[in-house]
C-alpha cells in the first residue's frame, strides 16, 4: 500500500506543483527531489506542514499545500465505499496531519489540504482548493473560470488514469 500511495502522491504533487509554476510563482518551494521546505511557522515537530509552499499565494498570504492519497479499497473502507463514495477521502481529511494547521494559521499563512482517493474521488475541501488554483490560472491566462476549472480537472484526471493504468500493469506483470 505504501508504494502505491507514494507513487500516486508523486503524480498529483508533481502536477499541482507544475500548475503553480505555470502561474509564474517564481519562488515556489517544494520538497520534490528531497529539498527541505523552508517554513515561516514554527511547528511543534520537525515535519514540514505541507508538500508545497508559496510565500505569496493570495493577497500577500503564504500558503502550504499538502497532498494526501487515500485507498478506498482497504478493508476498513471497502464496504462503506460501495454505498458512500468518498468515505476514504473524508477519513483522510479528518486524520491528515492537521496538527500543523494551527501553527500555519498562527504564522499568518493558509493551509490547503488536498485529499484524493486512488480511484479518483476528491474530498469537497480539495475541490475548493483546486478551484482556487484554477481561478488564479483563469486570471493569468485570460480564460473563463469554468474553462480553467474544466482544464485543471481534466489534467488531474489524466494523472489519475496514468497512475491507475501503471498500477494495473505492475500488478499484471507480477502474476
């Protein structure tokens, strides 16, 4: 399970990071490639509060983006997921490392949690975060918000499809 989560996390993280880079956030900082994120806030642990940090995201406020992937096929979710889509994503929102959120807010920053299930369900808060990023892209690229949101979601869907195809191919090669 850890390898699957790491691989998908990297897919989603890389795409969101790329989207933010396209918006010309020149001072975007990421842990991609092993770099330690610079932090504005003092967290209670040595862990960083997010995967991606931007020092001036909206109205001069810095932002931390934290991506997490949940597996709706785990035994504790599978029966619930069959009747209630998004149960794993909602559990991920509740469980995710939100202990940093208080420190981030106290430092004057904003914490954006992005939670997706391996089969593609996005938590409601994640959809709002993605819409904020798409809104910034719409302003930058002079397109409508609906077109920007649609393009962003399509690209994220392609990331998920690639991941799931890769996961199936890897599983088939093991058989």
